C-alpha cells in the first residue's frame, strides 16, 4: 500500500482499476443484447418461453444462476475489515448513507409517480404503469457495489473510504432493502409478495455475499496474488452472465418493445434526473461539512449509482421476465455507464476549486 494525498492508504482493490472495454462500452453491449434478444425471441420463442417458466417459489432458476455468476466476483472485492475504518471518514459516510437510504429510494418513487404515473402516462401501456414504477423503485433501493471501485478510481477517490462505505452499504442492504421496497411499493398501491421479496434478499444478497467472502478468505490464505488472479479470471464470466441475462430479458420483452420503443426513452428520464440530483446533493453536503474531495467525489458516485444486477434479479423474481418492472431495471443498465462517466467528469471539474482541509 502507498499513502494517498489525503493521508489514507490505497489498496490494490481500488488503485489502478480502470474502465475496461466491457465496462466502457456497456451501453453498446446492452444495445446489442437488446437487438439480439429481440431477434432470437422472434425466431425461437419456444425455448425462451420455457426458460422464463423455469421457476421455483417464483424465483427463476436460470436468472438466479446468472445473477450469482454476475454478483459473486463483484462481492469478492468487499473487505469486511474495512468496516473498522468507518469512523475515519464519518462525515462522508454519514452523507452517503443519508443519500442511499433516506433520499434516493424515496426521490425515485416520487419521480416515478410524477413522470410514469402522470406526465408520461398517455404514452405508456396502461397495464404496465404500476410495474414500471415498481422497477424504478427497485433500481434505486440498492446502492451500487461493484462499479463504485471503478468510479472512485477515476476521480482519485480515497480507497479506504470507498471500501468501508461499500462494505457498510452491503451490511445495511441485508436488513433495509426489503422493508424499503415493501414500504414504497405499498404506498404505490402495488401488491408486495413478501415471501418472494425476502427470498430474493437471501438468494441475491446474503448467499452470494457468504460465498464471495468464503472464497475471498481462502484465496487470501494462499498468499501472493491469488485473489487478484481469481478476480481477473472471473471478470469475463461476470460480464458474460450479465449479457446473457439481458438477451433472455429482451427475447421475452421483444413484442412489447417493438410495439412501444418510446418506453425506453421515457423510463430513462426519471433515472437520469435522480442520478444527477443525488450526486449533486452528496457533493453539496460533503462540501458543506468540510470533507476532502477524495472522499466527497466517491461519496457522490456511490450515492448516485445503483446495484442494477440486484434490481434486475428482484424485478424478475417479483413480477416476471415479461413485466414492465424488469424492463425498467434494464433501462437502468442501459444508461448506467454513460451517465456515471458524466458524473465523474462533473466531479473532476469541481476539484480545482474544492476547499482544502486544514
């Protein structure tokens, strides 16, 4: 480890992480999956419908497997020991927690009610309004876990802060995700299958986290760079699982998308607004409480980005492959990289005028 400019220490987990070709062009890959999935769904509807019906307790088995392949390599980045560093950056931690758990889910619900439920209602399929709202709520209810390390590196963020914040968010997600989703769906008059929601938390947060941490511990015990080598090998598997999930989604969503292409654009509007709103709010609060730029910038990025893998999996578990909720979460994947890179650029532009801590 080497000291950073703010006195912290950068670990390999955050330092030197760049945006690889898959991450940089994720929007392009999603667009290709959209086109390919829709075409395959038209050409081979039977096999995809069979995969869509392969469920146990309302959990789709192919998606559960793919989500584990997506999430486990990402969760191997998390170091539980980083929780000991929470007090060191308590101002930034407090701001990010406030944005993630007290602002973002509720502001997204409000935006969904305003845009999907009111302004855009005439241009959206009448039977999917509630489902689109549910998908947007699911997207905002889980803070980003994996891509945060990339965003933090791009703004020269404090690695210790990023590690401790992500570890803390993952711990909170285990107990807060289901109640917040249930509350907001209930307020939106959307039926909440609590057993499926609880099972989703266990399958898509708890189990992958336990597997990732057990695997991480064994690799660290081997010494050397065993952990880094394993993560490098698993990276393409994670991306491939994400893209395979999208192909499945769009193969089943194809008819609705072809009939309503405007839906994708309209659903992106509240997502874009909430990203910039939450990032700006986090930067404002961090500046107001005197936090350093190396903490404020990743705080804003963590506050703005979403754990879209969890959102997609939970939307499918709760509402099904062909639901508007699943489509809304996929739109979040579609806009994630370009919008977050724009937030990175905005944050970096603020750096020269950021007050230095005394």
